[in-house]
C-alpha cells in the first residue's frame, strides 16, 4: 500500500507519458488520466468514488467474472468495482468532503491571488491618459503640417552657391567669384516668401526693414565666404515660418499674450530649427540631407554663410548626439514643444503660465517614455540635457549672427523675417 501510494503521486507530466495507453483499465473506454491511482475514464472514476463513499456492497448476480464493456459497464456493479480494485484504484485517494473543500478553497485562493497580481501589474503598467494622448496627437499633427520631408519648397530659395574649400587665403585671394555673388544678390529680389503667410498679428514687420534690402550697399566688399548666405538665409527664414506655424498649434501657446508669443518665438526659433533639422541629419556623412545633392548641407556650406566652427563643431556634435537618442517622432515633437514653452526666456511676462504649459508637456513626455519607450529609463534626462546644449548653441549663434548682420553687405542678404526674429544690428 505504501509503495503504491508513492507511485500514485503522479505528476501531470508522467500522466501524459506516451507509453501509458490512454484507455480505461476498467471498461476500455477512452481514459482521461489517472484517477485514484489508475488510468480510467470519467465514468469509472465517478463510479469508484460513489461506491466508496456509499461504502456500497455489490453482489454479482452471475458467476463473478463479468466482462465490463464500455457500452454496457453498468451491467454488473460488483464486477466493475472488483475490476477497479484489480487495476489499482484505492479509496485512500478519494478526498473527504473537507479535503475537497480545502482543495477548492486553495484553488480559489490561488486564482484570486493571481488576478490580484494581474491587477497590480495592470496598475503599475504605465499608460497615457486620454488627455496626454490628445496632446501628442495635436503635436504630431502640428509637426507633420509644418515639416515637409520632400523639401520641395527649397527650390524657391535663392540657389545655393558652393565655392571651393573655404580658407582665409582663398577668401582674400581672388575677386573671381564676385560675379557669382552679384548674381546671387540679384536673384534675392525675385525671392518670393513661401506661401504659408506669417501671422501678421504675431510679428509686425516694419516696412522699414523691407526697404532696407533694396538700399544696396557696397557689394564689392562682399567676401566669397558668404556665397551660401542667400540660400541659407532663405532656408532659415522658411524654417522660422514653419516654426511659427508649429508653435501656433502647440497646446497653450495661443492662449498666451501676443507679446509672450513673440518673446518665446524670438528666443527659441533657432533652437527649434536646430532640433527639427535633426530629421534631415545624416550620420553617415554628417550632413543635413534635404533631398537632392543641391540641398545637402555640409559644415563647409554653413561656413560659407558666415558661421565658424565655434558654432558648427558643437552643432554637429549636438546633431549626432540627438540622432543617437533614436527618438520616436512623439518624443521629437514633445521636445520641440518643451523647448518653445521655456519660461526662462528674456522679455517673457507671464512666466508662471508658460511654466505650467511646459510642465504639462514634460509630464506627457515622461509618461510617454515610461509607457512606450522600452529601455528609456534615462532618456528623459538625456533629452533635457539636449535643451541645455541648445542654450549654448543659441548663444553662440546669436554672437555669430550679430557679427554677420553687423556687415550691411551680409545683412542685406537676410530676409525681413530673419532680421525681425534674430535682430537687426544695422540701423
Ligand atoms: Zn471505464
Ligand atoms: Zn458480475
């Protein structure tokens, strides 16, 4: 008995051992597994249990050796029960009512614990609220409406003029390129600002600024090193318009006073342009690739617009670092919105309000990373660091912009919008 009891503690894996025929040892029907220590069908299992519980005593009306066929197993209860015992079924394996109850309770308890753990996992599983999802949808829409990744509008800019490698000696060496410079200046007058018109309420351009570009100055002083300036000035001008379009769709922005909207745009425009340009930045050749070869911008091209490595080196580093974060588009647009809604910009009035808007977007970004960016544990911190990097890039850009715009022959290449947003040093 003891030995059998041990052998009956069958694990489910053993039960489904392929060597055991899955046939009821009592009646030959299809067996459902080991019941009370023997392979039987459900019918014989129930019969054995009922018989044991009732302590039934059967007597065979025949010779005591009836066969038990599956379709007539009720024929003789005595011989059926005898057969049960013969194949090893034991009443010790039948649970008492109390044991059955205890087992049921245990199963129920396990189920409850499991569903509790499931609920806990659910609760811990970070998810975005409807409001947060709505903010993301709005920002994605705003970005897609204002960022055309076919870059087809670039055709409308004054054309890029690329000269040989820029060195100071070349810059001084010849006047050969002055013709080219003149021709690119000529075309500047024919440049039509891309359609999407500026909100005239937002930024009032004085006609004074407009007239400035026609009051031509000494173009003979124009150095070759700025051959790319007309094209890139148009590109930046175009980008500013797009950034304004984006800003107007950023939740909260339009609720600010016009003065605060202008203050935020003036100080963040270049940072947002640097951010959004990351979409075209190519790690393979460290260029901004905006469609065709003409619109593929390398560091040397930006140098030919009057900028120096003091800006360009950290700018490229920034682009590489940002690219390597592999941001989702959602994160990319949230970062631009956070950048725009920085309360600590000069000339801002309602800091508390802007901060509240920025906090809301930051919360959305953090929630998004938790819910949707596996392995993004440090991503938020890295993204915020990028905003700090942008501040120093902004500062260096302002410095270089001032020295470019201080020269009338350079500043005349800029567009009224650029002059308005970045400042006009020439008066
Ligand atoms: Zn059976
Ligand atoms: Zn019988």
